[in-house]
C-alpha cells in the first residue's frame, strides 16, 4: 500500500512539473509605428478567454502555454497574431488600420459601425484638432470634411465662425447646425477646449439628421469628449506658445501723395508734418499660449476623465485679447450588472477685450481707420487727447478707436448631463438623461470723456448688458438590439422635453461732466426695459434598423416635434426618413476579389424642420413701450406661421481597394426647402419694418468626393494622403406671390450690395455695371441697361456671387523614424467678395487717406485709366457696382506641423509614456487675387443672405507655434 501511494505522489509531481514546463510568463510592450506606447491594447490567448490589457506605458504580462498564439487588437489598428515559440519577451508594433470599416461612429441616440452606415456621415478625430492656435474646435474641421463649409467671420481672438452643411437652406431663419455635446444640445461649440474632444461626427443628409427633427434642418454635429479607460492612472500635459501677425498689408498714399490728392479736392490744410505708419502702429504682433493637464483612469466598473486648461490669445491689433479657462469631466460607474450611471460636465470662463471692426473710420472701425488715417498726423495732441483726421469733422485715429474705449466681455458657460442606464436584458436597455446648458454673459463698455472726440461730445459713456440663458433637456430612450442567424435588428424609441429661459437687461449713462469736460456732474441715464423670452419643445422619436448577412442594410427614422414658437394649430411638425445600403462586395461574385476590399452603395431620403431665427413669439400680436411710455403695436398676429421644412435625397458610394490602401467615398444630393421662414421687409406704409411669414422655397444640389490613400507603408517611412472636394449649387426657387426681392448689406450713401430674388443664389451682388472712366470728364461710366439715356436705379443688375464653385482640402501625413510631418492645404474656388473697403479706399470724396491704386486716377494728363478722378463729396464715382466685386478664390497652406516623438529608450529613462515636441505654422501661405487684407472674411454672417461683404473686417492672422505633449 505504501509503495502504491509513493508511486501516486511521484506521478502527481511529474504531471505538475510537466504542466509547469509548458507554461511561460510572457511580457513585452506594444507600440505604434512611431514608437509611442499604446495603452488599452487587448492581448488575448487565441482560442481561449484568457488575456490582459496593456498599461499606460504599453506594457503587458501574461502567463501562457509555450505553444500558444497571442492576438493583439486595438481600435483603429490592424490586429496582429504572434506565435509564442518559447519566447518570454514579445514586443509588438501595431500599424494603423487605414480601412477602419469596423470603427464605431456616433450617430443620433446611438452608435453604428462605419461599414454599416447607410447615410452621409463624416467623422473627424482628435488628431485633427491637436496643436493648433484655435479657440473654436470647429475651426479644425475647415477643409477636412466634404460638404461642410467653415468660414471664420473675423480674425479677432475668440471670433465666431459659421458653418454651412451642404449649402444654406434658409434666408432669414437660422442656417447653423445643431451641436450635441455628449448628449447636451447647443447652438454653438466655441466654448469647448479642442484638446478635450475625442471625435466630431457630422450628420449631413436628412436621413441621418431626421432623428433630431426640427433641430436638424441644417445638419447635426455630434461631439464626443474624451473618457477614461481601465488601468493605471494616466496623466497628460499639453502646451504651446507662439506669435502671430497679418500676412498682408495695404499700400496707401505717403505724405506727399496724400497732400497732392487733398489739393485736388480743394483742401488747404493737411494735418501736419508727422510721418506716421499707421499700419505699423496698429497692426503689431500677437501671442498665443495654451496649457492643459488631464488625468484619467478607471477600475471596479468605473471610468473617469478630468482636465483643466488655459488659453490666451493676444490679437495682432491691440488691445484685442481672449483669456479662456476650461474644466471638463467625464465619469461613469456601474452600480450593478444591470444599472450604470454616467455624468459629464464642461465649464468655461472667458474674458475678452474687443476692438471695433466691420465699420469705416467714421463709425469707429479700427481696421479701416489704420488705412484711411493720413501719415501727416501723430497719435497724440499736445494736450494729451488723440489726434483726429484733418478736415474730417473729428474722426479719431486708429489708436484712439482701439484704446479710447474699454470694451470688455465676461462669459460663463456650463453644460452638464447626468444619466442612468437600465439593462433589462442583454438586448433591451433604457436610458434617461437630464441635462442643462447655462450661459451667462456680461458686457461692459466705457468711453473716456476727454481723450476721444465722441467721448468729449457725449461727455463720457458707460453702458453694460447682462444676458442669462438656460436650456434644460430631458431625454428618455429605449433601445433594443438582437442578432439571430444572419439577421441583425435594432430599434430605438424615445420621448424628450426641452425648455429655455432667456433674460436680458441693459444699462447706459452719459454726460458725466459739464460742457467743459472738467467738472463732474450727475450722469444722464437712458431708460431701458428688461427683456425675457421662453420657448419649449416636446418630441417623440423612433428608429428601426435591419441588416441581413451584412450585405443588405436598411434604416428608418421618425420624429414628431412640438414647438411653442407656433400657434396650437401648427405646433407639431412630422419628420420621417429612410435609408438603405447594398454591400456589393459581400456577394459571391466579389467576395474573393483581391482588388476590392469593400464596395457599398447607399441611398437615403428624409425630411427635417426649422423653427430657429424668427424669435420666440413671431406668430403673436406683440406690443412695445415707446418713448411716451405708451404701448404701440410692434408685430401683428400671424397664427398661420408654421414649420420651415427641408427634404433631402442622397445617393452615395463607399469603396475600399488594394488591401485597404485606397478608400473612396462619393455622394450626390438634392435638398429642397419649402415654406421658408422669412422676415419679410414690409412697405413703409404698413408702419412695420418686417414680419415673419412662410413664403418661398430654395434648393441646394451638389456632389462630394473623398479620397484617402496610403502611399507608402514602410517600417521607417510612411506617407498617407486625404483629399476632399465639394460642389454645391444654391438657388432661391420662389419668394411667394407678393415678394419680388429682398435687399441686404446696405452701403452708406449708396444702394445695398446684395439682393435675393427667385432664380438666383443667396449672396448675389446687385448694383451697376461699371464700364470704365469717361476720358473726357474723368467720371465713372455705367451700363445703361434699360436704354433710357440716363443712369438710374433701373440700370442695376446682378454683378457677382459669393457662392463658391467648389471647396477642397488636401492633407499629407509623413513619418520618418521618430519624425512626423503634417501638411494641410485648404481652398475655396469660384467665389467673389464685394470689397466695400475699396469704396472707402478708392472713393476719393473726402479727407481720408487712400490706397496707392488711386495714383492712377484720371487727371487732365492721365486720361487713359479705369480709376476715376477725385471729386469732393460726390459718390457717383464709387456707386455700388461691379468695380468693387473681386475674385476671392484662394488656396491656403492652413497648417504645417513638424513633430518629433521620443523613442522607447528615451521614454524609459525619463519615466514617461509619451513625449512629443512640435512646431506648427497656421495660415502660413495664401494664394489669392483678392486685393483686400484677407479673402476669408465677412462683415456679416457667411452663411446668411448677405454673405461675401468685406468692410474693414479684422483679417485672419498667420501664426507660428512651438509646443510639447507629455504623457505619464
């Protein structure tokens, strides 16, 4: 018995020893092609459930059988399988997956894999947002997304941008998209820190946007901020510093040339004997600084991400400045296997100092003042006051306009959401979210009572206004998803309610001193009335998706929206959509193709609505208090006011070739908007300026193409290219039976520059056809189109368009060893600008300095010219005409970034997971025929009817940055 027991123990130990001999402890690091560690990579033993995740520095450790195969997988990278082969150290480099068909794309109230999309959707990742001197994250989208036109209205620090997705769908209602930030709706995203954003998904066609109903008429931008991942705590620090200046200046008359011109106009005094370069004094050097630190991690069913940042942008034109502080938080915690809580919040505090632009020197415009002020005067008078333009009735110089007033704004913005998600089964879940979007703004303006002309005239000015806007939203969403066999089925149903409360209060006082400007007195306070506005929406939504064998794809949406902006009879709008796709590459005849990796055709149709841009009570009879403290009718009742609706049809193709090295997408669309919400300009006899009506229609049709190629993919050298181009044709198809035209963009002492009529696109310039200069008289000549022998208002015609023929962007990414180079070009072709600044710079009617182009003006000895003669106080030589319509096409080297990523050895010594040094140039080179300061400006919103007018607008600046990205 004892021998048998001894033999059993011996066999047991041998078995254990043999088993242990077959197990190996394997460790290693996982890095990308540039040698940077990849945290969160899944390392699994093939054919088993055993595995591990890489830590923050990309390392892993795992006990595996000696003959096992390890699988390394990570979203956005190609999966690698590696046989152990008795090795104990196994380091892996993962290559980016250029195809990314399995990439998860955020869509309305859910997600989908990229390969299963049947709608027109574009996604921008965090790598496109990094290392740029931008204050609005949507600036980084410019030129990178087909069908999405992004325009910077002004180059001032913190200036807003405008976005048009597949053209403009409205005339005076809103043309801006809806932003959904981690589930919180917003009408802008300029308060977000770009470094906190993980991805932006742009829903372009109506089928994709219809799930947002009335809010999705102009497209939807879904913004997902960064979140934590399970594993060790991860700390990151990003910073850059740089400087900026204007890439162009204007040549104006010097002292001698200016005095000669003034003598021709009949002036006898010319200011003095100074020699001031006003552009040098006004246009200086700006600076940019940005710092951000974040911490993230997770464990025990929870994840978190917390960041804080500071950005300062000092403008090229002092004292323009923006200081912004941001805090962002994302967190989730699973309370049980069936209950999960999620919270996110973003807080932004902005302090800005403004300088006035979009105006001439007579109305305080700093940019044009720097060009119109003659060099014959200095900055200050002997008594300490600012100098004024000679013979101009007290127009101040640009330094006075920039520094004479204190023009400050403080803004506090908070968005936050809290949700609970209940999983009834693995297929059925319910999520309820409550969110708020709170915006508080305080504007403060004061004008010195002594130094400036207007300040002395008013004996000092102080004004302020307070704005408080709070929007809350409750969403309740039920999701069901089931796969059975080759069938995949999904369904979503939801109910949402939303309310807004807006308050505005302003205050103004003047006359702080007596007429001498020396003795303080009780100020004069202007009477003001606080304003308040509220609106509410109630919505029902549903979506059904179905896929068979991954080849036949179908999706349908429906949303019903009720808006308080319309009367009870018209409150609800109904917005259906449907889309379908066929993956041809999944069929047997293409399944084994060596060339085509994926080929899908798709089509969609949908209807969306719009109730924005007309005010919250446009259908009601409204009264206002007048100066006599009595009530007068402001807005007549219009209970027939209803939804503006846009119907869109889209056909698309997605193609991937040559082992995912070439990806091509094409889309064709037709958008028709009916029952336009237009603030109709009423005749003076009505007693009202304008009123909102549903009249007219508009259409947009276009083509979009996107091409991505992986040109070289070597161990030490890679090169990839992304190219997109978009064509859009806009046309007003009707203005109703009673409205023949609408005029916009008024020009002082002249006719408006833009007219909207049936059959023409928005942004159509309207005026006289300039035919040259009469060599006998020196006066401008214009085409007599009605043939009545004189030039009158009936001779005006369409003289140009601000609508581009196409927009495009080209990105090249190159790496060599640890070096990286990103070069991005962005361009607009075929559009024109009405250079209203040119009227002030070439009008030659008063004492303003002029462009050096007037050196070729008509004189008795220079009669063969197209520049008319100087005539005091006569605007006939500078009417609203084709003379001031210019080609504004441009190609811009938008960004170029050179970076160096430290390798594993250096990072190990520094105890870092990542260290990148970079240098970035922004707006480096611009190729354009436009003669103004910048072709990318607009006096008004560039997605409205009066687009394409430049009148002393603050131009885009050129920036150079140096920075560092660090990870621990």
